[in-house]
C-alpha cells in the first residue's frame, strides 16, 4: 500500500506571495491532518479534514486554509507569506479518528520564505 | 492549557545501553499517547502507542509506561542500536480526542554511539 505523498517536496517563495501544498493520503483513509514543524515551536496542529469538511482547527491565522476533495486528497494554502512561515509542513492521514488511531505522516514539504 | 513536556531534549548512549525518554501531559482527559520517530528528511513514524486503560505496552525492544495519576508516560528502548538514532516525539490527545488533534512534545534527539 502506498504511503502518504506530499508535493512539492521543496518550495522557495518570497514574502507576500501565496503557496499551495498538496497531500495524497493512504488509500481508504478519510481523515487528513496538517501540521507545521519548526525548530522553535516543534510540531503544531493546523487543521484536520474529514469527508471534505474541516472538522478541527488549530490556532493559526486565517492566512492558513485548506480543503479536501472527494477522493480525500487535501490541499493547504498559505496567503500573504511571512518570513515566519518558513517551516516543514507535514500531512498525516488516518482512517477516521486522527486523535484516537495511528496517523501516517508524509515526508513533508519544506517551505522557505525569503 | 494543553501542554506536553518532553525530557531530555538530547540523549547520547552507547550501543547496547538503554534509553529512556519522559513526557508529562497537562489534560487529565487525554487517553491516547503515541510515540513517533523521525529520521532526517522523513516524516514522523509511529513506533508505539498506549491508551489510558493500559499501564504498560511492549513491542520487542521498545516499551511505553503510563502513570495516569502523575500524568506522565515514558518510552524505554533497550539494547539500543545505531539505527535507533533519530528524533523521538511523544504526543497526547487533549479532551480525550474530541479536538481531533495531537499535542506533541518538543522532541528528543537520540544518538546511539557504536
């Protein structure tokens, strides 16, 4: 069974631009969660999608948004990029309940904002 | 608030020795405690998890213990090998999983010297 895939793997943007990251979950998984990982703040929860609906949200500004498609693939978007948005963005998929069952992480998208 | 503290931040052991990483959580409603291993350039991978109705769980060289009263849980790795070198994260689910997210510790960098 293929794992979680994320594209692109690396991205360089400048301040003020916007970016879209993509995540394909494991086949059959309906929940997709997104995390931001930085050396200073560690792994922080962004949001979780289930059946095309945002079910849970972390404490991030509205510049961070996402969506999920009918095939469970998910995208996240960051608008008006700031230097502090430089991070590794991780996507994780699970069957239905990400905070009660195994989450499988992708390799991440490393975003650098200049 | 929701918080998971992890210690130590770095740990260096000789091959064959044991390694112990400790975590403390703040929300007494948490009932799922996974441990993840993250190797360089990869996303976190679940290595073991424990639920609040169990005090200890083992899987070959890895074991996790949970003390609900003290709100702390620990990862034990015996007979360490160089391939165990990685960053380890503990996590807990606040509000018993009703938020759909995991709160992660800051991570422990484990170095196993051959």
